[in-house]
């Protein structure tokens, strides 16, 4: 079975817990929301009846308040930035390649001591053994494929705060549009 797994590096069967306390690598939730429940904490705090499960009114997706900064599941040398709210506050959830050039900390090492750091985001493509980047993709990706940066999607500025929250904004400087995420 292991011979057919796409990932060729350990752990071959996958890993989902890349959270590093005090660093940016993690699964995050928009401040003021109730984790995977995605609804506002205030809704629970002020409720006198059971809060029904289901979609959040006015949001496009359950993921609107989620953020993950984690290594790609197969090409673990690359970092994926998966956000539930990219441009639309109702929710639009792209997964993008977070470019970590030489001289910038990878998300598992980005801590409060680093201050704010700007990274470029890219749509990503797939390269598989024996092909050129951009070649027609087979029906399923073969063992040992890698990803590469495609179309530029802009920049994101990240800052791990002293209280272990994460500040984020799309662009190269923080403004009043800055968001805060928590674990």
C-alpha cells in the first residue's frame, strides 16, 4: 500500500497537526468566532436556548472564519495558506502557496520576536515526475508530485502577537482592516 501513496517523505500516511504554539504554523479561527462552530461567540454568550447547528446566516461557507497555515500534504517543503475569507467577508476560501524565500522564517518559526513579515501568495500548479511544469495533468496525481508557484495572488502580512494570537492582512502593511485569529 505504501508504494501507492503520493507523499514520498515521512510521514507517508499524512499529518494534520502542524500547530506550533507561539508560531504562525497552525489552524486558526477569526477572533470572536467559536472555532469549528464558526458562529460568533456573542451568540453563545447571550443565548438562553440551544444554538442550532448549520450555516451561519449571511455567510457563503462554513469555512468563512477559518485559517490554516500548514505544509502541503504531499509536497511538505511548500506551505499552504488556506483562508476562509480572502476578499469576500461572507466567505471565499482559496488555498494558495505561501512563498517562503531565503531570509524569511517559515511559518513554524515565525514568532512574536520576528515582528510582522510579508509573504507573497500564489495559485499553485502541479509538477509530477517525468513532466514539465504546466504539462497536462493526468486523471490523478502520481506518486511523488510537487507543487510550484503559478499566478500571483498578492501579498499577506503576518504577525504572531505576544498573546499567541495572529494578526493578518492582505497587502504589505497593517491598516484598520487587520484581522486577528486565535487557536
